């Protein structure tokens, strides 16, 4: 029988610190109602203030300071960000509207399950004609590594290796463990998914073993952050490594906020001419 067609699915930082479902219910009594960019700017102001002993500063102190210094900037109806900060202790988690969009109806969980079932069945069936390989890029930081200090200072400690926040979201984590034979985890500690990772080697090995090529293989991408790492991964795949059939599932990508997500989708579509598809089209393309 001739070689199977090859489908590669790459997930990008689908981890608890970024995209774990939020159980947040803002109330009318909550007075801290700033937009994401405002909180982001205030975070920088507070934690990078040279007059403050940042080693002693903590999130609870930041929230109290923010409440006392934000009264003139209230935005009616905006999400109360101190809920997120209290729960997650950093600011890399995507915002409430993005979380609600991605997880609505538990569609992400169902998609991951369907993907794993299809991949397992197809890989075991010699007559299926299609082989699946899943590659999961994982933020896996070390606070003692000086080369990672810049990112830790900018975004705060996140995805520290071995912690709960660094784990893949539960439906993905469980299914990776169940189907380890076609799931590969790669640790990535920079904005580039290829820099100091084995991604290039893994891709080339999988493609060679399947008897495929850069022109034939189909690569699907989803994860976070849309206008940062997902955009750069797509750029590297298409422009640097010359893959011809790259498809980004916009429904399962998320930005820090809606504006960032839309900016990332627009850049991939209009600058890279990438194929941006919804989950239904993605399922059709990859026969999930």
C-alpha cells in the first residue's frame, strides 16, 4: 500500500496559566472595572516601579493599590480584573470574553476528544490512508534561568515547570497521556517555536517517515496567544520553513483580549495569506 497522507496538528501553549476555564461572576457591587490595557499598564507601573521593592510586592498589594488609584478610570460594564488576578496570580491568562468564546458549549473539549479519537483510529487502520501526528508546544519556564528573566519581568512568573499552571488544560493533558504514541511535547521558552526546540527535527522526521513532503503535508494550528506566538509560529512554518498547507483554527485561538485576537487573525490572513478557518472547516479539512 502507498504511503498514507500526513496530517500534523500543532497546539500552542494550551495550558492552564493561559486558557484554563474561568469561573468568574462579576457583580454590580464590584467597583474595580478597568479595561485590559489599563490593568496591563498599571501592572507595569506597579511592579516595575524603581522606587518599590519588587521582591516584596505581591498581587494582593497590587489589587489594593489599583483600587485606590483607579477611581477616575472606571468603565461601566467591564470585567473586574481583580477576580482574575486573585485567581491566577499573574497576567498571562486571556481575558473573560476570550475564554467564554473559546469554551462556549464545551466545544474545545469536544474538539480535542474528537481529534484524538480520529487520530488513534486512523493511525491503527492500515487502510485509512491518513496518518496523524500531534505536536504540543509547551511554555516551560525556569525562574533561575537568566535568559528567561526578561519574559518573567514583563509578564510575571507563569508556566513554571512542574507547576499546575504549566500543565496542559485537563482534556488535552488526559488525552496526551492516553495516546502518547502520536503526541509529542516540546518545551518552548521564547517567542519563536523553533528557537532552541526540536520542532524542526520532529517535523522533518515525521514527514520523512511518512514519505510526505513540505508541499503535501497538511498542518493545523491552534492555541494562544493569537497575535503573538500563534502568529509567529504560522510565519515560521509558512515563510521560513516553506510549508504550503497551513491551516489556523480561529475558533480555538485566543488573544489576551478580543482586539488582540482579531489583530492576530487579520495579520495572518492579510500579511501571511494564511488559511484561517472556523472549527467546522478545520474538521472538514482534517477529517475530524
